[in-house]
């Protein structure tokens, strides 16, 4: 049950940002915090995904405790990526405030630390966490929600890349040529 609930929330994250990035100018133009609208919408996504996947919350592909060993490695990896993502990135940037509020319109492209290896480390961390819960629980619904997050995340990354290219121009295009979106070069 915990794995299903965690995956419901994680699967909604790219969808939440799909509400923000394509309409960034709109959110910046509004009076007051857009979070008073966006956060209830995001919670509504949790409810919608929960209802949509509720029927399959106990359906498993397998039940075996040994799958938690690689799942824990993925969970820890995801947490480490989150920590590294916070370095060289302000809390303002991490919460998306530059996209939402004009007074926080920081115009600094972060390309150091983990972002020198992957452009969107937060999405990589989300993926690690969702794969961990999917692998550990063996729940069909977790795998389905992970697939949903991958599809919406791919769209989100394209939109975010486009927005960053508009904001930073050639500097971002060069960064994009050098650094992969999600999976770092080995």
C-alpha cells in the first residue's frame, strides 16, 4: 500500500510541472501566489491517480523479499541524487519559484556539480525512487505509474529545455549539447 501511494504522488510530479512551464508567463502575471491554485490542483492529481489505479493496488507481478535489496540501492541512489541536486542550486530554483513569481526570476544557469553530468537530476532522482518502489513491491500499479511518469516526464523535459533555451539562448544550447537530460554518460 505504501509503495502504491508513494508512486501516485511521484507519478503526478511531471504533470504538476506541465501546469507550470507552458504557462509560466501566465503564472508570473497573476497577483498573489500561484501555489494557492497549483497545490490544490496537484492534490487533485493525487486523488485522480489514486482513483484511477485503486483497483490494481494489490495486483503483483511477483512477491519476493530479495527484490528489496536492489530497490534499497535505488532508493539510496535517488536520495543521494536529491542531495546533490540541492548543491549549487538555490531553494528558490528547486521549488520552481523563478517560473512562477516575477520577484524570484533568477537568471542563472546552473551547470556545475551534478548538473555537469545530467541536466535534470531531480527527474533522475524521481525515476530512481519510483523504480525502487516498483521493483521492491512488485506491484503492477507501481510499474504502470512509473511508465506514466516517464511519458509525462519526457514531455516535461522537452518543455523545460525549450523554456531554458528561450531564457538562456546559446549558453543553454551548448550545455544541452554537452550534458544528457536524464542518464549520465558512462
